[in-house]
C-alpha cells in the first residue's frame, strides 16, 4: 500500500465574491519530501496555504494533513503543521529571542526548554548577534528568518512555507534554501510556494504548476521539462540568402514549420514527439552540409523550467491554459512574470 500523503487536496474550491481563487485543486503531496506549488502572483497559492493551515474554510472539497481534515479536525491539523509566510507573525515590540520564546511557551514548553529551543533556532538562523534586539530593528531578511524559525519551534512533521524567499537578498535566499534542505534531511515534509522557477527546480522533489486556481501541470521537474515541447533545434545561417533553404530542411526533418527571426538569421523548431533530438540534429547537419548551407550556430536545446512555466501559464485566446509557447516569442521574456514587489 502506498504511504499516506502528508497533504491531500481533493476538489478544493474557494471563491471570494465573484473571484474564483481555487477552482478545484486535486493534489497528493508525499511525506518526507519538498512539494513545490509554483505559480504567478494571484494563482491561488496563499489561498491554498491558508486552507491547509486551517486559517480559511474551503467552499467545497477537502484538505487533509496527515489524514486529518482541516475543517473537521483543525486541532489535529494545527498540531502537525508549522507555518511561515506572507502574513508573518513577528512581534516588533519583542526581541528575536522573546518572539521565539513566546511561541515555545504557547506550545506548552517549560521555561528551560523554551529558552534552549529559542537560542538553538536563533543560532541556526544566524540571528545570535541580534537575539536581544527588538525585531523592529531587523532587516527584511532577518525578519523572514525569525518568522521561519518560529514555524520550527515545535519541530512539526509538516512545514508550510509561503513564498519564503520572495523579496529576499541572494544570501538570505541561499540560507533559506539550506534550511529547507536540512529540514527534509531530518524527515520533515515541506510545502513550499514560490513564483521562482529556479527555486522550485532546486528544492522541490515534485512540483505542481498552478494558474488561476487550477493545477495546470504536476510532476518532477524533469517530467515537466520533457512534457513541454522537449527539445528544440536552433540554427543561425551565415548568409541570409540561405534562410529559405535552411527553413525547408528544418521543416522536413521535424515535421513542423520552424520559427524565423530574419534579422538574427535564426531558425528554431521543436523536435517532434517521439523523435530523438540527437538523431534529428545529425540529420539536419548532414542535409545542410549536402546543400552547401553554412551555419554559424547549430544546436539542440532542452526545455527549461522557465519554458514549462511560461507555456503552462500563458493563456490561449480560447481560454485554454495549457498552450505551448509560440516560438516567435522566443526567448521567453522573464518580465512576463508578475513578480511580487519587494517588501522591506
Ligand atoms: N481575502 C480575499 N478577498 C478577495 N479576494 C482574494 C482574497 N484572497 C485572495 N483573493 C484573490 O484570490 C486570488 C488568489 O490569491 P492568492 O491565493 O493570494 O494568490 P497567490 O498567493 O498565488 O498570489 C487573487 O485573485 C486574489 O486577488
Ligand atoms: Mg501569495
């Protein structure tokens, strides 16, 4: 029998007035791994996190944490979950130490244990030097680390991190990544939401891409990459007059018309499903040579998680979300992503 998932979502729906935040989410998140919920701003990530952590009731559907229903058994859920996120629970009028000590006391720890736990966490998050300063004096990165430490006080089996690195400086981001890695090595299940593809790629064992309240893709980062277009052949001709002939060669080998960037003398095409990219590339190279076409550049490119994300979250005119990127849009413009503004 398969192990019980740490978190299970079944047909989860939530609307806010006319706005549908979650439009029927089904997901199983395995225990002991990092699950990445990846989606642009407004996709529904925080709504899902708030439901999972019992802060918000779904309109319909179910969410189970370690088998406990978030609506029917919220206390059981709260006992197994630690949360850190955008609605950060850091008290400015307390020092870093006092913040964590208070959380430990709320969990019913004795004074000595609460104090040791708070000191240990402060040191783990590189906050020892700032332990006795008011949180009001902390930088954004320090506050985020303190908030994350607060989620770990009770050493919960499931930790939920809502965009833990959005707006963080690069060093604090790397520190956070280290901590996530450490948690998983200790056997904790981590649910992490992010708008950053690189972060999901680095940290998550499995990824669900969500857009407009729906899961548009799910799998390991490798599965997602190979599901989206797979490989592409790209070439740049030495002479613009060869573009038409090169276009014919690429079209014949791949079975699809390549995209053309006339100014850059560049052609690209997706290798057909079931085709071996390396073989197709060799065939293209041989035909170009036999037709006397010189290329400045010729290569095989594998889809990145960026490609997957843009392909899946870009809406087609008919409203179908799962649409491949048009090659004329290449390379994808990361400015398409609606990044959260940086909060101090
Ligand atoms: N309390 C609320 N009232 C009204 N609309 C909300 C509320 N919370 C979220 N929404 C809307 O639901 C959608 C999903 O929001 P959210 O879950 O915060 O997305 P994400 O965390 O992925 O950025 C957005 O369109 C947002 O404006
Ligand atoms: Mg959010």
